[in-house]
C-alpha cells in the first residue's frame, strides 16, 4: 500500500471525526484543531503526569498520540492509543486512530482489526467505516470498500466526500449512472468545495462515455473554472472538442494541458490522434512516440482507436507499436 494513500486516509480522518465537546480550551484538548504537535505533546504530557486527578485522561493520551503520529513517531503514538484504550476499553475513536497508525507502519491486519473493533463497539461510527473503506480501496478490495462507503452515506448523508469516493468506485466499475448520481450529489451538498473540480472532471468522463458530448464539455469547463491549473481537465475537454470536430479548440486545450504538466501522457496521445485526423502522419507519430515515452501504454486502444486509422499503415506507427 502506498504511503501517500495511507497518509491521505489519516488526514481525511480529521475531516469526518466528531470532536468531543471541550469544557475548556487548552493545547492538549484542542489538538489537532489548534496548536502544533510539539505544543500538544508538552501540554498532554503535563496532564498525563499530573498527580491531580484529571477527568477523561484517555483523551489526553489520544491527543498526544495524534501529535506523535503527525511527527511520524508511530511507536509512541501506538503506545498512547493503547493506553487510551486500556483506560476506556470502549473508546471506539482510539481504535480507529490506532488503526490509522498501524497502516502507516504497514501492519494491515492490525489496522483492519482495530477498524472492525471500533465498528463493533459503535456501529454508528461513520468515521470508522470511512477509514476502513479507504483502506479497503487502497488494498484493492473494491466491493467491501463500496459497501463501507455506502454505510458512511447511510450514517452521514450530508458528507460530500463519501459521495465522491463512492462515485469514483462506481466509475471504475463501469456503473456510470450511479457514479454520476454520486458526483452530482457531492456537488449539490457543497457547491464551492475545491474538490469538486475532480467531481466535474469525472462527470465529464462519464458523459463522454455516454456520448453526451455537450454535457461533457460543460463539465470539463466547470472543472477548469474551479481549478485553472487542472491539466487533465484541459486534456479531457480537448478530447470532447475533438469529438465534435472543433479541432482548433481541441489543439488549444491540449497545448494548455502540456503547458501545465509536461508529463501528461494522455495529452500527448490526444495530440497524436488529432494530427492523425488532420492527416498529418509525421506530427501524429511524433506525438504518439512522446506519449509512449511519457508512460502511455494502452496498446489495445492504439491498435483500435479509429482516430489513428490515418496513420495505422505508416512505418512510423508500426515501429512504435512493435510487437505489442
């Protein structure tokens, strides 16, 4: 499991967790909403080591553990989460957060055991289902992940990120109507969420597959409006323009995509298909070679794509395809 994926799981846990009400604001109780990890560790340690009775000391252990986690001190974090659980064996949040830390150490079995325990203690813990769903998805266990995201939506029907995550799975499974419904719902719930650029881009991809090209252009345009540096949305809108025969606009979008990201392999491929349609064999092969050099490897599409028909018999195309 990639570290970047796991780190995203931990970060997103902060977005969906329910914070305990604070009787007073201090740098331990307020972390991670306020203060630095170092400040939280110092204040939480004072409370933990105090000889005076401190109510709900398990929360001090948990917040110090989160601070250790932020500093990549995973063993210390696990020890504190474990201490919080010892003080309160029904502390479902501590199980979830310890599970996140186990994932960071690639201890997957222990992580899933903690998520399962949290859910058994509190079947309405949307936070637990959400993190387990992300971990399952990252592990390639798509159907169980889909079930968990659906449970999150059942428990927290206004959580837009759950719809985006489930929509992404539906899209990968080819369940386009359900994916479109989820992306649309995510946008409706939080219209100004910066992450909606991805939702609009995904909606555009679905509409392209459904041959709703005008809708796709509108979706990609919305994605670009939300994120003017979204290179893939430019490449995708270019493909939609190309589909409509609007080659100049397509060419402009492909160039913008490559200006933003010189390693966008699909934009190079789209340029190759455009020049093929324009009967420019040399340019088409040149861009196709660049696409392959940048990592484009959908050989089946290259062999069947009707947009490349005009160069299929060219020696340069045969050389690129080789024995693939």
